């Protein structure tokens, strides 16, 4: 395990900062009166890369001027490595660049964070073994919990890119068609079983046409974000047969503001679990392609303190993002820069490590008691849900920034 | 029913041309050495609107210079009406503009046609009553053919925008995970049950955030294309539970090259069929929002003549595109300019009017005999599938141009 890389930015050398020099996550920020610009987080500051490129201190062919990381990602692995090496050198303890960089540093507390990428298309997977087992158990009983294909295919479906928002964006409780178990006909109204899903999002940084291998897929992933795949369970239950979730998953998907690059996560690579059934060759991993990232979910009622309701780890996934991306291309499906792949809900084996309220409250039957004394089965108006993740190194950690959203009341129905 | 509008372009006055003055469909074309440019089809010619705007004969704020109709669509209904009125006047019999327009006309035979829009996101529906009944009958028996939600919801799922291609683009037979009924484990190989789906595509021309009504949805639809939702039935059968079709539908979706505007189709509006169960208010149509468009499917083995294998009509749909779009927004899902909505397979009530080979060959059990004497259950390498559609007026017709694609052999497997 690598150690902390010291920086002349003092706050980047703390064991608690999510943004040491080892991390260098990319985001898009603005301050009062400025337009969104590319930046990198370091300690409690953000370095204005757009301004640096504008002044000739960096040269990414103008990609840093676009208010999104898509153009830079499109430049490919050599460009990715070059910028990371440059920034690492410039921000390292003892760097001769300190004096000329100081003017480009902005306190994170003053920065408004925007979507780091323009999401081209969004795919969501269902690749957490425990989550699939829990959900399957609730609906079909434990003996039939896993669908027959589950141990062979990284099951996925296409989501809605237009609904992806950055952390901090309020989420409006959706209306939808709902039919209760004891109702004869559906009605149209607000979801009563609105839920979170704790996921990681992988960002495709290079295009492909035709099938690619797992190794190629791994190389094409630029980085990772935390991802909350908000889900209306009651809308989903009525709509999802036979073609899958649609409006139940289209209200919002929240991502964390900082893209943690695959390069930064390199020391934390870990293997997917032992296979219960042999995988087909095209899904075989040539090396460890998951990451050891500790994850947690917090819920805070409006104006009140939070309760951590789940602690789990990204290594619980049965399929890696590289396997998912490789599978995504089998039919010839073209992948593009900015495609976002949700991992699927990440639940651990214990009750306390489940990644959704559906599982935590076992379908609403076992309410959770919060620190405030209130109980929850699903999300209530005013609740803020926050996902956090850290990869823990030797005396340092790599974080993503909070992935948070507050649920606000449903809008009036329109007919 | 309106009559033919005469044009000084002689070929536009034929009762057989798909492109009379009444139509004015928008496309993107190039000729040798030119980049893709916006144009409108008139008779057997295409009018170079990009060049006309460049020379000051039209002014759409540069939207016609972008090689796509997205920027123009974003300008909204007034701009749509203005350009259509201008072109109608300029191309009408007796117009004073004839002499200065002649230089902007290019024979269609010399034009290469490109994607008319950049597809932002692609959604596919399952809204044909006969298709859903046929497919359901094959898998669950006629008594359980329609899922319980089908008569209440325009069932849809998100497709893959990156796979949408323009007519004429070859389609590569997909590889995928397949498990035969008598096989214990899946294998990875070429689909053996590759199929077409005859659909119409509706193009969203105005953005929305939050729920919109059916009337608003109707107004937001810019126009229509023919759409072939190529489908690998064997891949789909193994992958689609529980989250719907994924790689089975991601190989390609072919659209016709010309966008026929809602304005051109106005005389052909017709109502959705009588409801078997009352719809929820938010799905009620304030007027006829389907269209009477005669459709056909032809298949031609490599180097041989074609056989028409299906004749049906867009009015067979149970839900209109306006209803589908309105439903799409119920959860708050933002819609954007360039979103494409597939209608779902359009099958009529008779065997000869089924819109897929799955239905025409009844799951492969009843092979079709072609004019060549060959038989087909599913598509074979080298076959070209062509969709055609016309709305029939009084002495004229409105066409879309062929929506065609040839299937080529699968690529080698990669592991």
C-alpha cells in the first residue's frame, strides 16, 4: 500500500482529508460570477485548471475550457497520464511551482460544484450478489432469489442520462402509476415507497465500436463517482413487467461531484469474489478490477442530525465495472465518452451493510429507528440522503466528496 | 382530406412521389466532397437549405449549418411553422423564387443521406395491442397474453441512442449470451434468432422538465420517422428477466432518413382505438393523435428480389406517441431535444399484418416462403429488410423514404 504523497498545500497532508495529493479528483466548479470551469481538488482547496490552461501553465488543447471533462477524457490515456503527472509534480512538497500556483487556488467552501461530465448515456447494473439475493428473497423466496441468468451475466438495463444530477440537487418525489396489492385498478399519485440505492458509477473515457475485452474495458474507464440510483419501489412494482424499470428510475440519479480517476484508485484494486459458476471466457478478468472502497449511507430528517444506516464496501460486487462494460459491448453496442455505468446496489452480507431501504426495512416491514428517535421504512419529504466513500491508504485516504440529495414534496398532478 | 399542392418542381406533382410539396421532409445529405448539410426533399430532388441559409435566402440563426436538425428543432414551434411556410411558398407553382432556387437543387440519386438528427436518448415502447397479444400468447398462452399493466400504461424501456443508425447502414449480426431450452449453461456466440420490429419513431423537438400533459406532449413532437428496432430474440430470452431487454436491442436501430413533420401529417390524424379499460386522466387524449400511415415490410435475400412480408398501419397502435411522451415525464424525467421514441411493434389483427418475424413465423414454427422460393423464420446473413410508409392523400402521398438495412455476418468472438 502506498503512503501519503506530501504536498505544499498543508490541508492536503492531513490523514482525514479526502483529497490528498494521491487523489487529485477532477470536478467542475464555479465561484460568484464565474462560469463552470474544470478544477482539481487538493486538501480544502480547488485548483482552477481552466484558468491555468488559459494562462499557459497547462496545455490540454483547450479541453479544460469546456466546463466539462468529456473533451479531456476523449484525448485518451496518454493525456490522462500526462496531466496527472504534471499536477502531481506541481503540487508536490518542494515544487518550484508553488508561488505561481497560489493564485489559482480557491477554497472549496467558496466553490459551487457542477456536473463533472456531460452524461452521454447511462446504464445501470444489478451486480451486487447480496442485493439481488435480498430483493429476490422478498419477491420470490430465498430458494428462487437469484434469477437463473444472474451468475452468468452482469444484468443491466439502460437508464435515463437526462435525469443524472450532481450532489446537492434537490430531488422531487415522483408521481406515477401505482397499484396497491389490494386495489383493482391503478391510480396516479406520489410514490409512497421512494428509496435510495447505494452504487458506484464508472465513467467511460474512451469510445469503442464492437465488442471489447474485459482488459480493454478496464483501460477505457476514466474514473469513478458515488451514485445514488433513486428508486420508486411502488411505481417499479406495477410497471416493470415485462420490459424492466422505466419511470421508477427516471426521477433522478445523483452522483458525487468529483471524479476519482482509475489512476488514483490503482493501489486499491481487489478481485471480484470466487465464482459460484464458471464465467464464459469473454467475462474473465485478467487481474483484480474491483476496488476496496468503504461506503456508507446517512439519512438526516429535515433540520436534524444524521444517522448512518449502512456501511459496506465496493468489493462486495460480483462483477466489476470492466466486466460490465465488456458485456455491454457484446452485441456491438457502441460506447461513447461520457457514458456512465451504475454498479448496481452494493449490499454487504449483514443487515447493517444493505444498500437500500427496501432491504434495510425488508420491504417496509421492519422500520429503522434513527438517532432522532424517528422511524423510517422509506424516504420522507425533507430527508437528506448522503453517500460517502473512501479508499483507505497508509496514513491517507481517497474520497469522492458527499453524494447528497434532499427529497422535496411531489408536484401537483397534471391532467 | 387535402389535395396535392402543385410545385414548380415537376417530379413533386406525381401521385407516386413520396415527396410532394405537401410533405417537405427534413434530412441531412452530402454529395461528393461536401460535408453533411440540412436539406428538404421535393420530388426527386433535395433542396440544399444549408447553402440557401449560407447565401441569405433563409435565416434560421445558423441552425441549418450544423449538419443536424437538433438546433433548428430547439428553436420551437414558431420557427418550425415559419420555415415550413417559407419553403411552401418558395416551392409552390408560380413562385417568383424558382429561378434563384434552381441552383440549390440536387438530384436525390446523387445525395448520400445521413442521420437527420443527433439522437439524444432513445426510448422504445411496447404499445401495439396485437403485437403484445401475439408475443404474450407465444410465451404465456392467449389467456395470459397481455401483462396486467398493459391496458393502463404505455409500457416502455430505455434503449441505446448510440446504436441508432440511418437507413442503408449495414447491421452486423450480434454475438451474445444464449442459453437454449435444452442447454444447462449459456454459451457466447452469434444470435440465431435475429429479427426486425416495424415501428414508427417520434422525435422530441422541445425540452420539458417535470410532467407534461398529452396535449403538451403532442405539441413537443417535431416529426416522425420509420424505425426498425432490430432484436435478437435468443439473447433477449436469456437476459431480459428481471430488468428488461439490454444487449438484445443494442446492436442497431435503423431509422428512415427523412423526418416527416407533424405539420405534414396533420391531415392524417386519427384516434387511438376504443379503450378496453378506462385510462387514467393524465393519459386522456384531447383529440386524435395517431396517424393513418400505411406500412409495409420487405425482405430481400442477397442479390435477389424482395418479398413483402407484412402490410399494416400506424393507426393499429393502442397508445399514441403523445401519450407515450406524456407518460415518459410522469416521474419528472427531463426530456430533451432530439429524444427519439419508438412506438413499439406495429402489428395488425391478421397474420399478414404482423410487424416482426417472431410473430410472422410464430416463434420460428411456421416458416415464411419468399417469392424466391426460399423460406425464412428469422433473418439470414445477406438479407436486406426494408420498411416503407405512406400517408395517402387525395391524389398525393406523404412518404418517409426507405428504412433499410442489410444483415452481415457476425464478427469473430473476442475473449
